[in-house]
């Protein structure tokens, strides 16, 4: 995690790339700003709803072992159990 002003970058390590093209992060309560692949900087579509934060993924995974997504959120964030 890296904080800069009111923006926090969360680094999500994805060890099992979802085959359905989407990643859901339940319990993350935050205003999402952006998401991108750390490997090549490609932007990913990100949105939040009552069920958590959702990220649309590219296939195949950029790394077969550990793909990293940089998720930027604004202001304070909270992680709750689901």
C-alpha cells in the first residue's frame, strides 16, 4: 500500500487469474479512482457497488504466477468482512 495525499494505491496480487474476465473484491469500501496492470500499465475498468469493488480483466494473465493490479482509491477506505 502506498499513500499520496488523499489517494491510496493498493497493490493486488492475483495468483489465480479469473477465467470469467472479472475480479470481485468483497468488503472494500472506498471511492475507486482507477486500476491498471503493473506489468504494462494497461488501464482496467473498475467500479464499486453494494457487493464490493469490481475490476474487468484482460485475458490472458500478464504473469502466469503473480499478476499485480494497482488500484487507486480516494480518501479513507475500509475493509469489512463479508
